[in-house]
């Protein structure tokens, strides 16, 4: 089977590498050819255009920056027209549910199937093949893609087109708000004279324990805000969640509150920090280093 991977970045690179190592014939494209070329040493073929990368493959994996970029790459650069009939497009970027539904309908006009399959787990999960994959689309297409998903992580079919993206928004709402809760709690303890690292150790294993506390909380303790997932990306996801909530008539006040915190952080120059960098924004509000 031939697979095209469109987008070789923090996530696309380790995912494409795992597919090469699993024995798939992988063809890759990225706006920067130099980035795409990093997969060549694992056996991938590097293409100059997305249309060239997809023209003879059975499966296309797209993991691009956002919905607008995905739309442009698929439909404004001859990519959809270059697909062979019966090809399956798996969009693993985090975009709006309505964008996923729109892409699925337009790809059907070209004889292609579509799954929206955003992921959680970050670059480390992509490296290890342990990503949580939330999939929307037809059950038959999900079953045909299972061997590919199994190389990348654990996939769950959650419903029709767009619901994979809805599940990812739920994931990002929970993660974004939990990061804020961990940051605020640790800063409160530091302000009150406690050892922040020891507080994190003390509550690990209790009711407040979580992956966010263990991973992002440790980054806060160490002041390690090198980007794995950027603050700006978390802000994009919170805004997508709010836009989707408005579309379906759902009130999401907690998401709106935290969207403002991330927006303030981005406005204050923190856009390129890791998402745990919300700690910096909340520290600044309290006059803390």
C-alpha cells in the first residue's frame, strides 16, 4: 500500500517515519522541502507538490496547521483532482467539525472517502506510536484504516464525519483548562511559601493527579517552556471549541474564560512557548517571576 503524508512537522515527521518502518511505501510533501527530506533516510519519497505526492496512493494522511491550510492544500493546489478514485483521505489535523464535514462532502465529489482523525499525545506519542486517535466518518472506512491507525496509536470511531474533531475539541478543552488549574494551584503554593516541586510530588497519586499534572506540571516546576505544542495552537483550539459551541447553541462559559487567558498570554508575547507557558501568564498577573 502507498501512503502520502502531507505535512512534515512536529507530528508529521515521527508519524511518517513510523509508517516507513512498518513497511509502507510512503510519499511525503511539505511546504519546506528541507523538512520533508528528513524522512527520506527512512525510505520515503519526497515530492515538490501535494498533487504529485497523492496521485498514485491508496491513502492520504494530512496533518497540516489548521482548517484553512488543509482546505487550501486539498482543493486549491490540484490535490483532490489528483487523487485516484477510491482513495481514502485521513485528516489528522485539529480543525473545526464543520470544516471536516465540508471536506468530506467535497472529496466525495472526486470519488474519495474521508475520515477526520485528530490526535492527542504530542510529538512523544507520535514517536512512540501511542497517540489517542479520535475518528469521525463511515465505519467501513474506519475499519479499512485500522492497520494504519495501529501503527500510530489507539484509534476509536466516535461517529459520523466531524465527530472526530468534536472529540478532539473536548480533549483540548479539558487539557487547556487543566493546565490553567495546575498552573494557578502551583503558583498559589509558591506565593504562600511552599516548595512547588514538593507540592506537585505530594498531590501526585491523589484525586488531583493527571497526565497534565505529571507532564505539564513538571515543566512548570522546571520552568521548561520549550514548545512541544504552542500556546497559539491551544488558543486556536479553544476558539474552535467556542465557534462550534455557538453553532450548535451550547453555552461554554468555562472555555470562554480560559480562551481569554490564552489570548492574553499570546498578546503578551508567549505565543511560541509550550502550552504549559500559561504558567508564565498567570505568574505575571501576580507579579511573580
